[in-house]
C-alpha cells in the first residue's frame, strides 16, 4: 500500500528512467545500466538518500563539466595485490565497479586484493560494491570519502565527509552479514529528506556554525556541520572522528584523490576549490578470499553459528529481536521487489523536472 506523500514504482520502471537519462547525456549502454542498477539497489534496500534523488545532482554535475559521461577509467599503478585507478571524473559507479572487480581478480590470484581510486564522483551505496564479493566466497570491503560537511570533535570547520564503510561477509545457510554505515550519525541525503518532510533533526546529529547543537536539518546551508558518530566527546565522537579520518586516508592519501576539505562538492551549486591538492573523490576497495585463511565451507559454518548466536540474544524491553547487520535492508529489498519502491512525491516531481529536459518522464503506474 502506498504511504501518504509517496508513490510506489516498480524497480524496473525507475531503472529504465535512470538508464534513459544517462544515455541522453552520452553514457554508453553498459555504464547507464550500471548507474541505474546501483541507484535502484539503494532504493530497494531502503536507502533513498543514495537512490533516485541523486540523479538530479549527477545531471547538474555533468552540466557543470564536473562529471564525464564518456570516461577513460584505467589502472595507473599496480602490483600483484594492489592497484590505483583513475576515474577520469566518471560517475562513481563506473570506477567503483571496475575497482571492486579488479580487487576480486587480484584476490583470486594472490589471496587478497586492494584497490584505491582517484578522480571519481559520488558512487551510490558502499554496500553494493562490498556485496559483489559474496558470490565468490570472499569478504568485500568498501570505503569512500565525500565532500566536507563534518566537523571534527571540538571544531566548527567542515573537514571530513560522512565517509561510509561497508563490509560484506558470506555465510552458509544464513543470509550474509552486510554492514554499511556512515561514520556520522546521519548522511547528508537523509538530512535532505528530513528537510523535505518538514522534520527536525535529533540533537547530536548536527551543529550550527558556532558549534552549538541544532535540530535544523537544513543547517548546512547556514554554515553548520554534521557531527562525527557519537555526537559529542562524552558520547564518543572522537571515535567517529577517527573512523572518518581512516576512511579519508585510505580513500585519498593512498590514491591521490582530494582529501578532507579538498574533496570536490557532490553538488554543482557549490564551487570547486582552486588549486586543491589531489584529484576528485577517492574510494577504497578490498576483497579477501576466505580460503586464503581457512576452507570456505568451515568459515561459513562458523559464520552461521555466529549469526545464530546473536539472533538468540535476549532483546531489551520494547524490542522484538536482535538484528544482524543487513537484516533490515534485505527484508526491505524482498518487500519492495514485490510491492514497489515508495518514492517521496517531492523527489518524484524533482526528477521529472530534470527528465523533461530530455523528454523522459517517470510516469505513475499501478503497483
């Protein structure tokens, strides 16, 4: 049933709309299909902040000459177990898929593979790339830095991005363990959704330009900042700061991408920093072949035991069960594949405004 303020769409309907749009700006059919697949996967897994709503940002970046629709994505340095890839200002999905594929190839050959990326753009959900390794009995790891919206603990300066980490671990009879999380209490896209819905942000998520706590989800437009995971020092924000810094170093210092405050904005209305060190947004990918450590069947049996042990944990009062990372997203993916993906009407209207310029419309259908 469609929720008030939302319209449900079949996944293939949204995918077709996105594909057509990226074909119109010059992407080849394979790249357009891959961009759509990553964005639709985010929608199916209940992460709309990294799904359809991002399309307008990507098109705006293309118009500004900051997203290359016909990139030459290539390896510029490698060893048997590592590589650096230049994304040539591509949509981040194109570099992400090549990089994770390269990491998996190297893992097949030597046990583990590690690939960093420079000169890229926003690539959707990190979990998509980590999960690519599951079918090969590998553990997948993915990180990316992002444009600076996060103030380190005790600071008002925006020096880090929301810098997500994703880890996907295969199991046997149990569903895989899939952790995909920002190193902040909230991602920028979710703040945007709160603002569009007229909601307040919980205290501990953002601060104003003087460093005082705020509940305004639109505070970033007035010089405010997102806080590191933990919110404040008393609740461990220094640990969130450390996690975000690690992601930034792995994604940018290893690849030669822009780091910290020099990551280019993922929205076209914010200007680029002149003479910034490094090239574009940076990503980091890892693939670890399980049988490089122990037989895969034994490891997956242990993972089944691990998952079952945590599922049996007694829930606290008011909660039904203890969740395993990936449970919520997997359940939503199964549900939305049947019932359709709920799209906020304001988002639907905005992407249609973008699509009309290219004679492409995401039309309502019965789901």
